C-alpha cells in the first residue's frame, strides 16, 4: 500500500515512542498555494516534520496512527503574526469615537491625549490583566505570535519600579498565561519632541539616555525563552520625535531586531525636517539604523527617496491599517514599497480591531482606494490572485519582522498554525473549480474575518480548540474588572 | 406588583388569544440609544406593539407570559437594510482578484467585463439559486430587507422570456424562499453609452424605450405583497450613461421610489458632460428625477454643486463601501452630504462582502482616511459617539431608501430585528460604565462583523435562530451547483 511521506514518518516515530501529530485538512497552504488533502506532521519539538499527500483513513486504528487529526471542512494555514502591539491600548476600544467639546479638529493628537490618560492610570496588575485578555483575543483571532512594542516601563511619576523590569515581566507573564508566542520590544523614549522635554503623562515611558536603555535591554534579555511558546527579545526606538540623534546612533550600535514608528503623521515629518534637515527615514538611514532587521511601523507618509532607502537597506515595513484608519493617519504607498523589495507585515497596534483578515484586506483595499485601480498587489492570472501576497504579509512577513522561524508550513518551521472554517458563508462557493485554491485564498484574504479561525496551534500545541480558549473566561473577567476601575 | 407596559400589554393580548412575543434583551436600541433591560412586544401583525422597562421574570409561568423570549447576553437592534444589491454578482467573490494577462491597468471597467460574462451565462434557475443563497447569507449577516437593483431581464440574446417577468418572479421567489423582505427595483437600461448602442453582453438588460419599461413596471407591481415578509416594487434608472434624456424625463413622470447609480467612476462623469454639458446629478435634477424618493447609489465623485442639489431636493444617497473599495471607485464626501441634510443608507452591491458592520464602519473610516481627522460623522460628547449615526445609516436610512416602515424599534414599526452577541471578543469591555451604552454601540459599529448576529426576525417571525437558517443547507447546495457549472 502506497504510503504518504508525512504519515509514514509519523508511524515510524510513533513506533519509537515519539509523539507526532498529523494534521489532515481539506486544504493546506503549502508553498504559498492552497493544496487539497495534505498531511502535516508535527514533532514534539513543536516544529513541522514533514508535509505530504494525505490518504483518507477509514479509521485511525487501521494504521495505528491515533495521532491523526482530521480537520474536515477546514483549511490549515500558518498562524498570523501581529508585528505591532501596544496591548494596554485595548482599554480604549469604542471609547474615543466622539468629539470632545470645543475640539473642532479631532485627530491623532487628540486621541493621543486620551490614550495617555489610560497609560498613566494602569498599575502593574491591571496592565497584566489587560494584556492577558488582549493576547487571548489575538489567539482566538488567529495570531500565534505578537511583537509587543513595550513603552510603559515605570510608575506613573516616572520612578522605576523596585524591580525596574516589573512591567516587562508582566507582559511576558501575560503571553505565557494566554499561550501566545511573543517578541518583547522594550522601547526607548527620551523626550516630548525636538527641544521639548517629556510631559508629565510621558514619564512612565522614559529612558534618560542610551546607557540606561542598554541596561533595560540586557535585563529584558533574561526573560527570553526559546521553548514551545517562545519569548524573544528585540528592541524599539519609539520615533525620531522621541529620541535625539546621539541616542539613535548608540542604538544602531546595539544591533539585532529593531522596530520604530516612522512617518505616521505629517507633523512628525515637519518636526524632523526642522530639527535635522532630514525626513525620518533619511535620518534613520543616516544614523545607521536601517538594515534587514529594521522594521518601520506605519511608513504612512513616506516619499520616493524614503522608499528607495528602505528598499536598498533591506529594511521592512509593518502596516497597521485598522489603526491607521481609526486614527486618520492615511494610506501608505504599498505598491511602491513592494516594488522596492520591502517586506510587509501587519499589526493590530491600538487594537481598535483584532482581526488579521481585516488588516490584510485593508492592505489591498487601501491601494485600490488610493489609485482607482484593482488588483494592485496582485500578479497575473488566477495564480497571481492577491490572496497570496496578502496572506504572506500576515504570516511570513510578520515572522520575518520578528526574526522568527515561522509563518509558513514547511519542514523545520515552527508549528504555529490555524484552521479556517470552510463552511463560513464568507467562503462558500470559492473553492469550486480548477482555480479553486486561488479563489478560495483570495476570498479568505478579502472577504474574511477573525471568526473564520477555529483552532490555533502554538509550537504544535493546540491552544484554541474549536473556537474555545481554556483561559478565556478568567482573562475576560480580569479585563472587565480593570474596565470597571478605569471608567468609574 | 408593578408591571412593565410592554409585558402587561402582552398579558392582556394573551388572555384575548392574540399571539404576542415579548423580547427582553440585555440592551435594546431604542430612540437611537442602547438601553438596558427593555421589553419589546411584537404583535401577530408583525409590528412592534410596545417598548417599556422589562422586569426580570424568575420563571415564564409565574405570569403566564410564556411568550417571553429572554435574550440573555444579547442586544436587540433593528435589522439592517441592504439598499443596493445585484444578487447574481455573488458568483464573482474571490474570482476577479488577479490581473488579466496584458492588462496593466486593471480597474472597474476590466471587472465589468468579467461581471458581464457571468451575467450572460446564468439561466433563470441558476439566477434563482444564486439569489436565494445570497439572500440567505444576507439574513445570517443581519440584513432583514434588500433592495434588488434588478437589471437582468431577458434571455442571453436579448429576447424576452415567454413570460417577460420570468427573472423578476425568480428573484421574488428567492426572497420568499430565503425569508427576507424585498424591494424589487426593475432597472431601465437602454444603450451602451452616449451614441453607443448596447453591446452583445448588455442585451439581457435592455428596454427599448420608456413605454416598454412602463409595461415591465406595471407587471412587476403585481408581484407586490404587503405581508409579514413583504415584497415592494419601486424602479431604477441604471445610470445617465445607460439612458438618454427623454427616457429619464419619462421616468421622472412615473413617480415613486427610484434608485440610480450615480457618479461611480470619473469616465461616466466625463461622458455625461460631453453629452449634456451637465454632471450626472445636475442632469437628474434637470429632468426632474431628484426628490425625497430618489436614492443615488455611490455618489463617489460628486462636487459641491451636486451635494447642494441632493440636499435641496431631499434626495438620499446609498453608499456601498466594501464594493466601492473592491472596484477602486474611491471615497464619497459623506460629511458634506450629511451637512446638506442627505440621508445615507448602505448596500452590499456586488457582494464582495455581505456584512452590514463592514459597510457602516467603512462610512466613518473612509472619512477619516480622506480627511486625516477622527470622528468625522460623530457628534460631541459620549452621546455623540459615531456608533449612533452609523447604525442609523444601516437601519433607518436603508428603510427610508426603500420607503419601508422599519429600521427602528418603535411602536407601529415592522418587527424586523436582530440580536447581537455581547459575548463576542469584539465587544468585551465596551458596555462597562455610565457611558457604556454609547461605547458599546461605537464598538459594534467600528469593530463589529456579521458574525455578531445571532437571531433575525422579519415581520416578527424568527428566520435565523442562534445563527441557524433552516434553508441554509439547501440554499448552499443550490449555489455550489451553479458555481460548478459556471467555472467548468
């Protein structure tokens, strides 16, 4: 009897007493294409072992492969990566969607004042509770990894906690409790702006200088853990607004994964030009921060020269469309970035929405609105349908932004996976026909939602089962307790 | 014991043998505000009888009110109205999201060629099957009424069917089978464009002149039915591109509800100026078509003068954001329209997405992207949160576009209702606090999705129960059969 490779490998391992799970879905995203009836075997190291054709098993015991999980009516995809998060901002959802009295011009800067109020008031226990809930929400939505752009470090008056890493430990604990993989990015933040000291409400964010920040980094690195549910540690520069040139230069010397907010609002660019005679991306290039490990978050208002600098340096861009539209930031020139070879990822940022499908759809929809054209990020022919690049940005692109070996279903890659409900009204009819794999992926990408996600695996362990996260009830209760405190 | 009005009324009616259902949800949208623990009584005429404070009933039999439906963990809202639909276009989802070889400029007009191919090939049975499925999908998504902009009238070669109303009967039958209320809008379509006869692929759409169209209208009116699941009949002018001036003038003389595509693409406006020396809205004003019963669909590329004309005439605008972004149409000036007193509604149009929450969120998000500001359609203070106007556009605005007494929970209005799942991760934490009703509505409007909808009532009859539509399996099978034919 002809055996499929992945299944055969699983049998051998089982006979040796090694735990292997074989996942057999109706469709599996392999090599960027949805292919029917593949078997994906996952080892006890939490990585994909093999991928090969599945055969229908009439009963698991037939072959001794009691570890086969038949995902009927589902598609198996890599888990999405949330490459930009400020978890505590989840408290703001629905709360800043009206005009303050006397504010004719309601914009990003007005929102930021409301956000600072929340940032000022939350204590460590509350930050952990909000973050745990936000991470659980992310998992249910199909995110298997989050990069936490972590800038709330100190007590409200700016004094470090007795343990200076108190809040870093809290968000790492949240990731463990929820069961999501994490890349912690301690953020460097020095001043209110060029020639402007930090305001009272920014005190929790600050590092005096790069030495102080380097201390935070080395302490944070002790929180790293390369197990099934990993904790990685990188770093972030808040923005060129929040750091002076010498701080940025010293950060460049540190190396490794570095994220930064860039070009989100016109005012930031004007300030940077006034201070340095350079636009933000130009300044970051000048201080040596652009590299293949650099991720510019937003990049909304970049010009052609800045696109070129990003492309030439191998730098990446993380787009946060649902937040960027909520805050009135605008639409970045994504086609130009892709043409320059810049890798894209997504992030839920302020968590106005926690839905990777909403983010990836908005990448293409934004380009269509900007240009008046269709299929801007797509290729030619059914195989070039825009589902491919969009899902890739949400998975592989995000993994790349975090320096994580995940984001694709491939031997050796982390088994961070999600199953998608093919019975959803959103997807009915899309898989029919010879090009069905392509149109199904396009429908997922442009007509999907978080509710498509049924099961979620992190490092091969199933953490969401048929929509249920075991810690949900507790996480939710903890979050609602914080909300009652905050709004009373 | 103090009795709530709605509950007491229900008891009296029950004692008289009249069927009344009392719906008691955790929140009910009443007078534009989410209010806790109201009882909504619905009579056997399918209309709301009364709304008043609910009291918690320890057991239904305590009071003999066995007709109380306790919607715990849910909010009760008016059903959404889909004011613009071409149901057959549902076959295209996910299928046109790649570039055709040789087409550098992929845009609306390229999409339209693909859409015509589908329109040409479907026979009456297939149109009914696709439409039934699309309508069932709409119901599950929370739409209780749909305005069908019905332009596929004849056989593929342009000959009327033996029964000239064959396809009108088919879509009406679909609405009945699915259980959705409908406003049928037979569409007048005469030519390919100014001085351009209709192409081969447009033959199914055509009426030779206004007399022929008036015949279609009078025949269609016999399909009307004012029962629990209503069928209303209005009319539509396809566009100023598709009709010459005298046809438009004769339509204006007919009166009643009239919809028309307006200003969707720059090329249409250029053609209209070349032909008439007027922009499309100006032409429609000139021929006497603008009135409070007129609904301009899209209105994407309108100027200040056209905004003024719409406002002065009392005309309405139906926005189809998820289609308008998919097709690269652009973003309409909604704040200007609202300031001019124009009533807004939504439509799923091509059904790239069938999700009223996606449509209403995009109304505000589009304005934020266009202007760089936040809270563009919102008012001042928590009570002015943008959830109010957005939900209103999706419900009351749509009912107004159809001339339907629905879209709000109010004594005498149709009991077209939906229940919303308050346990969804999307909404957790939003209802906390004194302003919780406002922030919850804002979260629904900006962070919602079709999957929030649990139960759907049309004319007081529950047609979707806890996410289940009884005809779903059959409708889905019928649709998949058509898809297999179409893509083979």
